[in-house]
C-alpha cells in the first residue's frame, strides 16, 4: 500500500513539473546578463552618476508564447536604463517559452543583476595596451614591484610550489586612465596597493580598447610571476 502511494505521489509530482515549466533563457543566466552588459552603451554623464555605486537593475522580461521578449520593465529606474537595455535584450536569441499543461504560454521573468564601474566593461578584440609599449611596460613593472626581506622569507617558508603568480585585473577607461584594481587571488590582496602603484608607474597612460571602432572601457588581466629564487 505504501509503495503504491509513493508511486502515485511521484507520478503526480512529475506531471506537475512537466505541466508547469518556466521560460528558459538561451544561455546560462550569468552569460545572458554578461551579453546585455557587453552590448549596453551607457552615456558618459549617466555612467559618472553611477560610478562608485553598486546598482541592482531590477529587470523584468515579458516573454510571449513563442519565447520572444516583447517588453521589458525596470521599476524605479533611477538611471533611465530601460530604453538603453530594451533594444539589447530584443536583439538577443529567444527564450524557450513557459509551458503550462503542455501549451506554450506568455510569461514574465525576473532577471535582476548588479552593475557598477567594475562590472560594466566591453569584451574587445582590439585590447587596451600600455602607451609605452608592452616590452617597456613589463620592464618598468618588474622594477617598480618589490618584496621586502620579511615577505621573501615568509614566501620561502610557506612555499609549496615553484612559482608565486601575482595576478591583477583592472579597467582601462575610455580616456586611457586606470581604475578598479582587483587581485585575482584574495590571498594576494596584501600586494594590491603595491601592484596598483607599480602598474600606474610603469605606464601612466594606456591606449584604450576599441569596440566597433570606438574607445570603450575594457578589462585587463596581468600576471607577474615570482620564481623560487624570488626573481621575476
């Protein structure tokens, strides 16, 4: 009797799940958001208002029975992003529509995402580069970044592998200035300010990355490797 009841409950649950399926984005949600930000062009004056703030965009997508986004809504749209995001979302591939009792239905999807000066950048084919050139930049960076004797000793004691990669990411702004320095490894945060100073001294100006022929904000990742004998 218990087994029969268990099978019946499982059957009901399975059919309930099959009967009601939410709309599914064409990519993972994180990638879908990244695609929105990639194509989003925020005017400089609005971006400057957003700078230094974490803004959660409360994006709502209205999807028809064919999976196409027909309208978006951003409640309390402080920075007037809705007209900027709408054409971007409409241009993306369609969702798989919501299914209720085997029939495709219109639905609404909540897709809130965080945007700030460190997440809003373009993925570019023409990357930013130091104005002094890569070779000169690397040479200056190596001479500007240093370790104290105590830090060298601590690294020697705690070493479990041959090299110590010190990796940093930063944003190259449209005007070639730098911002948003972040150490990829949180354990290396101790070196963040020192690495930032070394990068800035190695090349005070950068040639910004380009997207569709226009200067854009882009992200740069750079790794400096300390070898076992503590030379770069």
